[in-house]
């Protein structure tokens, strides 16, 4: 039985019927990881012993009738989530020796629901990157073409799901770091509304932008995971106390009459075929009864420069805690405390992290705070207001997830500006705190591309319904990389 080919939902049904046990499923996936991951580098840590113990406990719970929403289902956690007793590196030399003493809320909720953790996935260092090339542990590779990037920063999570090493994985999204890798690997990536999922225990990059989400093979699987992950957490001051709906309940409903917006400012200039595939997908939605409406987002073109002021400013503050004193990498044979700070940070952080820390320190400095940081926050509000006005006329906004399919590793690593522009279509949702999702919608030069759907605050149910109905009409999400079938 090819269990690795089944979605989270299919595996859940198989466990319920007794077709296999969680231990058998976990063994099969661990064997697959051992055989395949040396090509992909999707994992930083594989937790085989812990996974098999958790699978055995899940089987015992199932036999006793105690069945959680994810009981016995193996998943992968992005290595940005603290996991008790397991190394949590954030893809950095700075935390290469850090064993977390506690679980992030997302990790704990998954465990309480019965999920089995296969391991921790590779990622751009401190989630700063769009290609997984800033990882201290080397880049993850795209299962569709091993010479290409799987996207970033959640590249390892996306690669593991696309290659059928795991049915689902957690990720984080600060400017597109779930959705862009999903588009590059032919998977589904969902970033919920800011505050919908707790950030407690998720190592911070930019606190007003970071949001936990998931990468799966189907929209239905994403709905299943979100139901477990979402909810208020008193330990997270940005968590919103709002009831969690049953995300699976409404995904089968028709999208007839759904108003789908297309952004007037998003021209196809500079798009490498991904715009045409997104247009094809929007045509499918229209054929299913959706109404297509053109909307204005007059300030959306300012989203990238705005993001690259706000995010580095917040990262320079958040990463000040990594000083070689309390935890993390510590330089040896230092002369004094200042030398310890300087050398520990100099040795522990990679180039991209240093670039963003320095940029952030600059825009927050006394002479430039008003000119850069305050101005960026003002423009951010304009972008949020534009979305609010647009959602008065439409239910969702649709377009391409990324300007191109996956690019070759090394192609953009020396040009930070070109790398940053990969997130041109995704950043707006983070600046405004909106839910957004990428679903596979075709291919360009045999590489997957994604349809990007953005909803109003707490519009996840509508996003999931639209994405699921689209997947009932298409089969792009079923496609599997030839080398990993």
C-alpha cells in the first residue's frame, strides 16, 4: 500500500477503517525520509524515536476510543517552532545547539490532537529569505527539479510535502513564506488572519507580520489542520479571542455568486507565464458561478519597499536577544563582554540576517526614524485601507502567487533586490493582516505555479471553500514529481 501518496484526509480515513496503524504509517514515512531526503535536504532534524513512540501512543488511544482530530497522523514542523527536548535551530548557526525546554502553542495543539512529529524542516535562517538558500544547513531542493529552489522561508516544509515524505507540514509566513514555497512546489499553502493562530513559541522575525500556517496537498487538509491550530492563546498578546468555526463544515458548498476581485494594478508585465495560469484558474472559478470584478489597490505597488523597512526594523529588535550569553552560539576565547557580543553575533548570523539587522537599525536610528520607519507605517495603513475598500465590493481577491515558477538555486542569491521581488504579490496580505492561500493552478516549463487567494479578516472559511471547490474541478494538486512517486 502506497501510504505516502495519500492526503492527510485519506490517511485519517484509513486509520479509522483499520487499513493500517499509525506505527505502520510512521515507519513507512521514516523509511522514505531516510531514502529520499539526502537528495532534498528538506529536514534539519528527523525525530524517528519520538515519532514511533507517539505513533504507538496514538494507536493505543485509538483502540481506547480517544481519537483526536489528527490522531496518529504524521506531520513535519518548520524548525522555527520550539519543540520540547528537540533541537530548534531556526536554520541558523546561532541556534545550532539550542534544545527547547518547552513546546510552542502550535506544537502543543498538534500533539494534543494526536499528531506524530516526523522531524523539523529546513528553512531560511530566522525565516529571512525567499529561496531556502540562507539556511546554515544548506538549501533544500525542489522535488520537481533538484536544481531549483523550493521557495522560502518554509522551503523544507514545502519540499517534504511535495515529495510525499510527509502529508502535511507547518510553516510561517511573514511576507509570503508559506504561499510562495507552496506555489513553487505544487502544494497548498495557507496563511491565516494575523492573530488567528498563536505565535507563542514561534521564534520571532517581524512580530507584527509573522503568522503560523500550514502546507498541505489539498485544501481539505489545510482546513483540517487549521481547525486544530487556530484559537485564542493568553500567552500571545497578539492572539485574538474569537470562536474557531468548523472549517471543514462549509467547504463543500457552491461558490455560485461569489464575488472574486482581480487587481487592476497587477499587470502581466514581468510575469513568466504564471499570470496566464492564474487567469485560467480565475476563468474556472467564473465557469463555476463566481462573478469576476476588477478592484483598485492604488498603493499595492508600495508593499515591497514598505515591507523591507518594517520587517528589518522589527527583526533588528527581535534578534538583539541572541548575544552569546544566555543561549545559542558563543564565541570562544573572547577578550571582554563587548568582544563576546560582537564575535558571537558575527559568527552566529549569516549574511542575509546581518543585512536585515543593519537595515533595521538604520531605519530606527534617531536621524532616520521619521523619514523611513514612521513613513513606512503610514503607507502600511494606506495599503490596509485599500484592501478594506476593495472587500466592500468583493468577497475574495485572486491573482498569481509569484511572478515566476521556481528559479535555479544560485540564480538570485547575489541580488537581494531581485530575491525580495519574489514576494511582490504576497506581502500586501501580511501588511494588512489578511488571510491568504496559494493553490496549485498549472505549470510553466514543467514547474508548478499557484493561484493566490486573499480574503477579508477572518475570511478563512470562504478561502477554503473557494479553494476546495476549485480543486474539485481541477487536478493540479494531485500531480506528483516524477522522481518521488
